[in-house]
C-alpha cells in the first residue's frame, strides 16, 4: 500500500492532534518478530511484507523514527522530539534480514534487532517454533500426548491445527526452561514433521544488519524466562549472549530485550541490576506504554502492532500512548 500525499497529510494531522493529549515527548517503541511474504495463520501476531511496508511508510510520515540508542540519549537529556518512535525486532529470525531489511533501507528507517545467539548459524529453533512448525507440517490427523502430561489434539482442519499449536505453546510457556525444551523436542519427534533449519539468522546476516546501519542488541543466549533461572544462571545467559555478539561485531553491545519481557512475571528488579553491572545502557520489556523519561531505562515499555489497516494501526498507537497503565518497580 502506498499512501498518496493527501491521505498521508490527513493522517499526519490526525496523529498530531491525537498525540497532543498524552505526553507529546514520549517514546513509542514497536516490537516485531517475523515478517513473512504471505500471512501465516499459525503466527497471527506477525506481519506480512505488504503490511510491514505500509506500517514503515506510515511511521516514517507521521513519527520521528530514530535509533533506539539515540532515543535513550535524548530521554536522558530531556530532549526527545514529539512523536518519537523506535522499531525493534526480537529473537533473530532470518526473515528480518531477508524481508524486513530491504524495506527499512528503502524508507531509510532504522531498527534495533535483539538476537538470541544460540540459534545463529543453524543452531536449531526455539522451543515454541519447534511446536508451531511441527504441528503446522505434521501429516497426522490427531495425537494423544497424555504420556508426556499433555492432552489429546485434533489436527483435522487448519483451524484445529492452529488452535492446537496455540494450546501447546500456552501449556509449555511457564514450565521450567529445561522442561519446555525437552517437551518441545519430544512433541517434534512424535509429530514426525520436517522443520526448517533456516528459521534463524546466520552470523553473516547479523553483520549485514549492522553494516546496513541497524543496531544489534542482546537477547540472552538461549531465550529463557529469566525469572525461572537462578540469578547466577540468568547472568550467565545474558553475558554469554552479549559476548557472542561483541565477538561477532567487534563493538560493545549496550541494548537488551528481556525474553518474554513481562515485568515481575518474566524478569525482576534483580535482573535490571545484572544488566547495569554488565554494561548495558538500557533494556526493553514487553509491557505496553510509552517512555517519557529515563527513570525506568532498564524497563522501557514496548508496543505490538497487530492491526492490518492504517487507521486502526494509528488508533492503537494513540491508545497505547493515551491509556498506558505501565507500572514498573523503581530502579
């Protein structure tokens, strides 16, 4: 979708009026994970290439889209311009480099990519991707997983497959990191599906992102829920991911995204202190809201853009800013 200048001007006026009521100098940070060539019913929270392009174009027209590191410095100095926004990607999917990067370059829009380093260079898939891809590609019509403490699932239609994948991910999400990984591997084997070994980035793609002017941030080594680990193991996970990226890119990694990222549920104040000691300058959560100052620089809120029409997309951005109830522990 390409906006003509009149529609674009109208949207800009509407957005300027709308963002007058909340704090006009607040920072909106968007989260993406994957960008697909075609819509994937198994991943309804991710966008296709057409949707991503008009979202980037709209953001470029209406917001001041700036690199996250620059936004953090401006926050610290109370110099954030009105309608500031940052784009971020989590996990390190290959489509970030293959599909999203050319669009970002086309519109000269910066983004920050948070990479879980265990999965680089064919290092396998994250546990949730194992489940989603196994259900998506299985030839079975149903399966009884009671032997591993789960339910029976019916794969008789696309809708049932999608619901089964959602249910399985939900059932495993807050098990221990070791248990959910082991269960995901068992489910993958039981479903007998072939799973792509190329879901995640290569080291060369990470380097390409950096050389294209994008920022790279840490996202741990294996994407655990940090609160499920001891503080020492959490520190090792964070530090191991950081060091891998620093060795690869030859520069300090100072930005971090918490896996899952819900305050108190997935990480605690103790984890923000680990980040500070390890030399990170800031971190982002997945709690909705906007940042108007640097009081919670290690718990910056982020927004997920789910809408598939420009006006609804803008309305959700506005609502995220206006009705944000994000509360964090004070650092």
